[in-house]
C-alpha cells in the first residue's frame, strides 16, 4: 500500500439523494451490534504503527446510548445536516465525493468533543486496523495520539525502528516525507507513516524545549508480535518485560512466570516501561496472577457515576499465583493498561513501583462498527485504581524514583545528512554528546564541528571499522545511534535499582 492509498477516494458524480426521512436516524450514525466489540483501554491504534490496543466489551444497542437517551431524537438537528449535505452536493462549484463529505461530517462531530482519544476510521482505515490487531504488522513501531491537533509520540515500542531512531515520548511529528500533516486526522496522519518493510519514511520532529526541528529517517520493519520476554538476574531475581497487552500476552506472561519459577526465582521485576497499553482483559488476567482472588483490579465508571469493579480471578490458570516479592518498573511511556497493571499490583498486591511517573491515561474508549464497515472509537468511561484513584493526566508516581542515564535524553538528529568540519548546529551538538559517551573528551560540545570533533569522529570510525573520513554520514550515524541504544541497555540504572529493591524484600 502506498502512503496515500488509504486516504484517497475516487471522485464521482453526485448521486441523487433519497427522499428525506426525518423520523429516521441518518445511516452514517447508526451503529450495529457486534458479537464481540472492542472497548479501547489504550491510547490509540494507529494502523501499522502499533499493535492493536483494546479490551473486550459490548457496544451500545442500535439507536440508544448508555445513558438511556434515544439516539437521533433531535430530528430537527439532523434535518440541518441533511440540508447542508444536499446544498453542497447540488451547488458546490465542482464535483464532490459524497462519501468524503460523510466522513468529514463524522470527523467534525468527533473533533468538536476536543478529545484526543475519540476518532473515526473510514472503511480502508478500519481494514488496516483489524489487520493490525490480528497478526504482525509492518511499520515503525510507535504509539501516537493527537495533542492540540498535533501528532504526538506517546511511546516508541521497545526494540522497534522508532526507538532505535531515537524517538521519545512527547516528540511532535510535523511532517511526513516533507509534507505537513497539520490538520490531518489521527488516521490520516498515521496512514502517511505506515508502509512496507524495508521502505523508509522521513519524519520532521519537534521536541519540546527545542527551537529547531529535526528530520529523522526510519526504515520500516516487521514489528514483532511477541510481547513478553524473561531473564534471570543476579540473586535469582526474575525479570519479565511486557511491551504491550495483545491477545496472547496473558498466556505469554503465565508461561514466562512458570519458567522463572522452575529456575528458582526468589523475587520478580515486572517491567512495563515504554509499554503504551493493550487489552483490558489481558491486564486484568495478568494482574490476577499476582493479586489474591476476589480483590479489586480496576473499576470502570461511566458518566452517570456507575461503577463496575473487576476482581482478581486466577481459576482459569489453575489458581497459579506469584508468591515472591514483586517490584514494578515504570516510566513516562507506561500508559493505559500498563498503568492499570501497575496500580493494581501496587494497591492490591503490595508491589513496589520503581522508575518514573507513568503517562496518565485514565479513560477508556468503546469502538463500534458502522453500517458501512467504518468505525468510531468514542471515550465512554474512566477507570480507577483499586483504591479509587483516577490517574488521568497525573500518572502513577513511583515509590522509588530513578531516572535513566542522562545520555538517554540526547536529542535525535537528521541521520540522512552528512555533518563535517565547519558545520554549526544542534545536530552537531547531539553528535558530540554521543561521542563523549564513547570516550571522547569534547569539553566544548556546543554544536561547532571543530578539529577536536573531527578527530573524535575518526577515532569512533576506526574502532567500528568504518571509513575514517572524519565526517558523520548516514552509515556513521546509524552505528553511533545503535551503539548508544546498546549502551543504554547494558547500563540500565532503573532496572538495576528495581533489582536491588526486590532483593531487599527477599527472605534470607
């Protein structure tokens, strides 16, 4: 699929509209009951950028809503919509695409809610959405949302191309392949970024606090569907990393926990850093592996104040329970379902939270399919922790605050360009800061590509068997950034602290 194919509609002649029937709800607003409908508990599903992020619930019955009000009861208002539609199709100075008008009307209504989590997907976008949640996908691997009408990074998926390229939470994506995406809907913007494995996409990034924008070239890849990895750390402290909550994550977690048990695990670190969220039922099922049956995991509250409490139940897992001390590792990229799990383990299982304050998404969405197989995702409720805390826009603070190494915050730069002696820019400053991480001593790392920088570049190139040009081209940049990511992984101060905290709780 090309980057534009999901957004273009074939132009056609206006069709004669059927006689108005004000007593009926406009077809474009009718929602059909589905046997299994998805209530989104994560931030967003963004085409091929991320895994599908949802929970299971039922959508409202056709023609009604969850507040008991008959949908479409204000017939006069809908007559106004019909009138404008008819006026456009009959009198606009050039041919119009009637389906595009309908899509625009729906998007306009949703935009008026000023809710970044409520969105509309047309038929093509819905197909991609369903494809993404049913199998692996190809893209850059990043969770995004619309913030003040700007596409904003929530969290890059661990190990995915976006993370390797240096994208970070709160980065704003302004352009895709040199074209502005300002004013685009979430689906339109992300469809520009999605694409086949092996192809590249050039993003223009604005990082908060920086005056200059940066261009980042990212090679698309297949984003792995495996969401869980485990390893045994020193002192028999197990480490289980959960990158998202997909349809099989609970099974993967259970399998991983049993494996660690067999290896003699005495304590456990549950790592949900950079985890943008996932299926609500998976978060509940995973929490049930740690929390005593019958204790609360999460509460869902609708606008009428009615609450539904979900409690731990491990019966389907043979009553398996984690019986060792647990620490949960979080950061600002831990969002939604990750926060549900972290909050539940903290408040209902006595786990200690280590790292940074989480993202702060305390609302959930319900997805409903329209008659033409397009979909609307609508924020319908908020969720609360077991103690009744609403963490929206606040996040969950760790019990033990630990930051990642300072070099984890080095700004990204445009790796498609070549930087050389005489250049002066913030990109050069980022390069200098990275070189210092690997032993250079560029005390005046202020963005001027001087003789000392040339020497440091040549030394780095020699060490990594690259042509010793003293210039930082795409190949040198790629190696430099890859090495930085590997160093961050090997010098994980947050994980080390979580391991220490867990060890102190292990019975001697």
